[in-house]
C-alpha cells in the first residue's frame, strides 16, 4: 500500500521521531551496564572499596564520554525532528541504520572500560563513534538535500550544521590514528569535544538561527 501525503507528513513523521527518541534513551540507559558492583569482604571494606572504585576510573571515563556524545547526537537529531516536515522511505532506512549504530555504542563503551589501556579497545571505540557521527551527518544531509526540512532554513545554516556535524567524527577518526602511536594519549584527544561548542559559536554565530535574522528574511 502506498503511503499517503498524510502518512508522510503526519503519522509517519511522528512515529519516526518517537521511535528515534526511544532508541536514544535506551542507548544512554544501557551505558550504566558497563559498571560492575565491587565485591569486597566486610573486613577492611572501606579501603578495599575505594581501591576497587578507583580501578573503575576507565569505566567512568568511558561512560562520561559516551553519555556526552550520545546526548549530543540526540540533540542534533532533536533539532532535525523540529525542522522536519515530512519523511520518505529512504530517510526512514537511513535513520534506522543510524539508530542501530547508536544502540551499539554501549558495547564499545564497556570494552573501553575493561581494556582502555589497549590499542585495540581505543581503536574499536573510536571507529564506532566515527561511524555513528558520519551516519548522523548523512541523515541530516539527506533531509536537507531532499527537501524534507522546513523550506525557510537558510543555505548558510545548512553549511554550518554540516561543518559542526562532521567535527565530532573528525575528532574520533583522528584519535584512531593517534592510538596507533600511543593508545594512552588518544582518549585525552576526545576532550576536544567539549571545546567544540564554544569555538563553533564564535566562528559560526548563526548556528542557532536556522531561519536567519528577521532583517535578512524581511
């Protein structure tokens, strides 16, 4: 049965957005499963518990990075859902591939928590994050090129979003290269993600205004 115009603009769009939000929520929730409850004897439990918690520092770091990145991808997807006016079968398919990548992220996060000092774990984590970021950008670009977004969105804003969208996978992709030199240094490279937002706000002042200024639109 062919989709009607109402399906593409109404029910189809609403269901796609709701399903996407649910998957992002599940992925973020699953991150906590990477933690392991310490098993310490009652005698001298205080000191032993502190040592065991310190041993989980890699897990805490991986959780923090993954939570931040998944939340950032969700915010990007949320902004897209606000601007979307319709969906088509290709968009739905691309979005499902993105969601599959997002819901997979708790696994490399757990690998990082357990084997974060190894090159394999860092490269695996960096590649998973890179692929997810590129898929997120692909979904955005498809919606933009195919005219699925609000027509009032300016070309300048679309370019700014593309640049910002590629910045996250660029950080992780470059960290993969760094990991082959030093797997202990590469995770610190991910801290650049925190600096990106203020930098882009300064370099791309219209990033939060998809429709341009009133004077410009007038």
